[in-house]
């Protein structure tokens, strides 16, 4: 084919399903022998209807594959074929096939990335491939607008994000530091044996804590074979439990002295529920004041 110019009557709109009627009309009701498709949803089904008898549809999009979409089966009755092509899968699982051509009916799918690149360069040098137009530019400081513009799916041409000559003109978000707890320190939970406290303790273990101390009025009564304690142990965490009141300095000193590792952090989770005559349960934390003094006691 020497002339690569496509007649205007062969160019249709792919933003909606109107191209189906245009293709059918242009081919006098026959359809096309080969349909190379990357559209999804109802547009994919419209492309599937464009395929003529004994024709083939080559699907290079992945959205419907990942979404486990369905495909109409009745077109297969007239010997139509449907092929899914993903070069990354071929390269990963069958690298030997990357140097071969796959020929099926009237479609030739080039499976060699180098061949694709070489052919594209040749087309560009011969003037058959020209720069994409129009071009819509966005400054890097407004990159969000560029993505929103592209998300509409109504643009034609190329979207370009330009970087400023001076980097300080760009707004940079500080990197969020990931919490990493020291495995050679113990973390003391005042209370913490309720549902919320146990969730917090599990979260501490996920962040690297390997020594957890539960300190409450009833913590020392919890058996060592408690399923939750065994769960923390299975995660490589050493658990200690002491009974006492955070409002009593002597109890706090005793728990700190018995800790296997130096205390690296304290979480206040103790509370007492009392019934209000007028409303409903009110949460009271009698030990909160003393818990605030914990850093002084740790010295």
C-alpha cells in the first residue's frame, strides 16, 4: 500500500456507538474482516458487531478482561474469531515466541517489540506517521487539571505536561514518614484489653513492636494461654500483663521495673463506665492525670 491517506468517509467517531452504523453503511452491510479494539463496555460490543463473517476481532484493551465482562456468543455462529493480545504476557510466559509472527486469517499481529519499533520508525521517516495534533499543554503546577481533562475522554490529540525551568515553582508534598517501632523497646498499654485496645496492640506489632505490656486492674488475671496473647506471640511479639491501677504510683513503678525491655512508649487506654441518671453511660478516665505523669515516672 503506497498511499496511507485515509479517506474522510472511512473515519468515524469512537466516543459513542454511532460508528457501528457508519461501518455497516460504508461496507454495505458486510462489516470488516479485522477489528483492532481497545474500547470497553458497550463500545466493545459495538466493535464486535462490526466484524464480518469469517472475520476476527483483536482485543488489546484489558479493562473488560480484568472486570470479567461478558461477550455475546451469537456472532461466533458465522465463524467469527475473537483474540486477546497482551504482549507483556507473551514476553513473560513465552519469550521464545517474541521472535515469531502470529498469522490468523487476514490479521498479522507482530509479536516482536523491536519489529514494531523498527516499522514505526520507517513509517515516520517516510512521512506516513506525522506528529499528533492538536496539542493541549498544561503546566506541571496544574497537573491535576491535565488528568481531569484526560479523564473526560473527550479530547483529541495529545496532552503534554511541561516542567518549569525553576523547580521551586512546583509545589512538593513532603514525604509521609512510615511509623517504624523499635523491636528492642517495650510498649506499655494502660488498659488496652478491650476490643479497641487489642486492635491498637495488633497495629503496634505490625509496625515493628516486639514487646507489649498490658497494665490494668485485671490484666494479670488473663491466662498466658489466652488466644489473643497466643496470636501476638505467633507474630513474634513477647507479651507481659500486670494487674494494678494507673492512679497508684507504686503499681506503675512495679510494672515498669518488671518490664523485660526499656519502655519505648506509653498508650493510655484505661477507662471506667458509670451510669448517668439523666442521659446514658458516661466514660470517665480517673487515671488520665496520673498517666500524663508517666514520662516523669519513666525517668
